[in-house]
């Protein structure tokens, strides 16, 4: 999040040298763009990990629990 914030602040400082984006250079814009950049970085990090998109399937957990219970019963019976 820190890196995202400073990237946003640097974009505000680069504004006079590029025509890619147009907004005024001020402390308020630097804080707003820094927070927006940091939040975007956090959201993307929450969605994507090193292995790809992160998702949780609750059905898999219940199946694993059922299999463990069945295996435990078989081991206890003989």
C-alpha cells in the first residue's frame, strides 16, 4: 500500500511534463491520487496472488470434512 501511495504522488508531480492526464498540481490532489492508487493496489492484491486469481469454494471444505469423517469411522471400526 505504501508503494501504491507514492506512485500516485509521483504521478501528480509528473503531470506538468505529460499530456496523458490533466489535473492541477496540489497537495490535495497528491493525497487523493495517492490514496486512490494505494486502494487500487490493495484491491488487486486481494484478488490476484502469485498463483492467479484467489477464490474460495466452501463446498470443497465440506467434502473434505465428510471424507475425513468417513475415513476416521473406518479406521475406528477395524
